[in-house]
């Protein structure tokens, strides 16, 4: 069910460049991204927040490259990790 919600939100963004749908994606996944980045950065919350913001900006720009082969959080995590 969660994957279908994410795919529907991605489709809404891509079809109409709808910022509200992307905002929902951000809200659904920002906690996970920030938590993973904090772990990678040994608890540095400020750096994790900065990198999470950059990851979401990059995801916004590259959303048309999301093919749905992996779950959206997996795709997003790969962006945040690189």
C-alpha cells in the first residue's frame, strides 16, 4: 500500500509538476532520510539536515528518472547516500 501511495504521488508530480504531491513525498520520507544520514554522520544533525535538503532538491530535479523498479524510499536513499 505504501509503495502505491508513493507511486501515485510521483505520477501526480510528473503529470502536473504538482508541488503539493512532492511535499507529501517529502513529509512521508524526510524522517527516514534524516535518520539514515545522521547515522552515517555519527550524529551530526546539522550536516544530516543539510544533506537531506540537498537530497530532496536533487530528487525533485531527477524525479522523471524514477522508474519504479525499486521502492521510492530506496531510490531516495540512494540519492541521499551519494
